[in-house]
């Protein structure tokens, strides 16, 4: 994994956990801060991996439900 992709993933997981802990579990990428939205295409490609690991469940409209905190898993 490239360093840029790793940084994008790390930033997204940080915000994912923050949003879940403070605001609930139903989200779309459009609701995230600009630093996340500017890498939306890369993060969309990452979402199926996170779903496979049980962190979130993807919805048909590219929104998602957070199921587990990323910090609870070794990812």
C-alpha cells in the first residue's frame, strides 16, 4: 500500500471513529470534512474492504452504517 493511500485510509478511519462515537452510525461520504471528500474516489474503493472486515455495511446509495469501531479491530 502506498504511503498516500495509507494516510488517506488512516485519516478516514480516524474520522469514521470520531463521527460514530459522537454523532451516530448512519453516514455518507458527503457528510465528512473536506479533507475526506477530496479523496472520495479512493475512499469509495476502500469501503468494500471495510465492509468485508465488519466495520460498516454499505447501502445502495453509497451511504453506510458503521457497525464497529475501527480501533476494535486490527486493521
